[in-house]
């Protein structure tokens, strides 16, 4: 069920691949669908992207939210972003509007 998963849709490219690699490292159960122009990543319940993990994968700096916003076309769930991490949380029946 899509409502029980959360995560970003990313425009394909080298930065998106590094973000996907970081998401795989930090989120057991991550699923990635390749739709050509974009990649959809989702994890059950919540999905966490840590700046430090992306920087390790990139071998250089990654700024949140700026660098993520450049490649994120949409997302599943609710999002919370700080300078250290982005967290997508799945919508639940109690958090969805009537």
C-alpha cells in the first residue's frame, strides 16, 4: 500500500545515484523504481537521508535542503528537512485529512 511507504522521487543523474546509494545504506527495505527520467525511492514507514552519508558517497559536499531540492521532483509522505537530514514519513489514517 502506497500510504504505508515514504520517500523521494529524484531526477535521474549522478547526484540522484549518490542519493539513492545513501538511502539504500540508511534504510533497510528501500525499494527503488527506475522510470527513466526519474527514480522513485520508498521505504516502509519512513525514509531518512543523512547529509554525511551522501557526502561520503559523493566524495564532496552535499547541502540540505538546496542540493536535494534541485533533484527532487516530488515525494511520498510528509517531509521534514534540516541541514543534517531529510526525513519522509508515511501518511497514516490518523494523519490524512478527511
